[in-house]
């Protein structure tokens, strides 16, 4: 695959990007590959900041935000209603039956942990159908083009089901983590950031025809940029109005940017190769 855009190479080079691209905002050339872990975390976080401004001001996104915004409003509203009127009473009832004192706000911490761990995969499942134009617009913005015919992939429903199962398995761990005195909330935030990154970064990789194993290998090969992107998305989810109106669109653009910066040397079989690939 092309080290810059990730699409399949053809004789003579890459037919999509020609091996060149720019960062979000077009202020510098796109440079792929792994670097210092701390810098990769900061750059992943910065992908989210740049994505917010790109969605708001770049011409590629003008006119294609109506459906993503409507889907995001509906999904976030549904999650808020379900959380406040169904999950919170259920958690309060459990704590009352268990005899645990509620002065530590255990039910509310569990509600927060549920949003941190299950929220991103559920939001992706509910809004994913509206995000393809956003992903393609982000590629046109950064690469000057996008694939006319993306590779065949598994159905979005199957991919969403895999993510939801992953979130369901992770939820008990998140619920236990958030109740640890003092360190619980920061740990739950970081744990949720990893899940958010896994949820949103699957889309640009799946659009290249990568299966589940290859997508996970890709994230394992780029752990620090993945973590930084997840942390940025968790912070964006706490910003009023941004979370209600544009979280899924911003996450799609940030995930596309992070993927294009990844070291993409993921084999179809065998062990991971060593060293970054020029991008």
C-alpha cells in the first residue's frame, strides 16, 4: 500500500495521492511514520484541534454537514436520555441494594464511565452511515484526491457489531476502574480514550479494505498517536455544543488525519516489520 494515503499502489506509483499530502489546514507537508512517543501523543491530540477548525472553515466540508450534524444531534440526544432516565436509576438501585454509601457519587461515576467506554462505539454505530462524505472530504483536503472506488470491505453493520462487543466486554473494567480512590477518574479517562481511538480509527483503515486483525495491528504499530487522538476526542466530547452538534464529524476528520500520519507498514501475514516507513 502507499505509505502516504494507504491505498493500493499501481505500477508507476500511487494513483490517488502520488505520494504527497498536506496536514489539516495545508500549512505543512504530510510526514508519516512514528517519532518520539510524547510528540506523537501531542500530535494526535492536535489532530483533533485541527479537525475542529477544518470542519468549521475549510471549503471541502461546506454543504455536506447537514446530515452528519442531524445524525449527531439525534444520537447524542438518545444517549443522554437513555443514560439519565434509564442507566442512572438502574445504577442508583444497584448501589442501594448493595448497601454502598452513595456519598461518593458512585452511580454518577458509573454513568460517566459508561459514557467514556461505551459512548464512542455506540455513537459511531448510530452516526457512521452519515460520515462517509466527511471522510472523503478530509482525504480530498489533505491529499488533493480520494479513491474513486474504495476497496471492498465487510459491511458496516458487522464492523459496528464488533466494536459494540468490544465495548461491552470493556464496560465492567471501566466501571471498576472509575471507583478507585483518587486515581480512578483519570485512569477511566485514559481507558476511554483508547476505546474512542479504536472506535473512530477503524473507519479510514476499513475503507482501505483492512480486516479486523490488520486494523488492530495498525493501531498497535502506532500506539502513541492513537492514544493522543483518543485523548483529544475525549476532551472534545466534553465541550458544550461541539459534543451535541459535531462530535462525530470532528472524530471522522481527526481519525482520517491520524491514519494518514500513521506508519502503515502492516503485513497481511507474519510478524510486524521493524522501523518506520517513509511517508
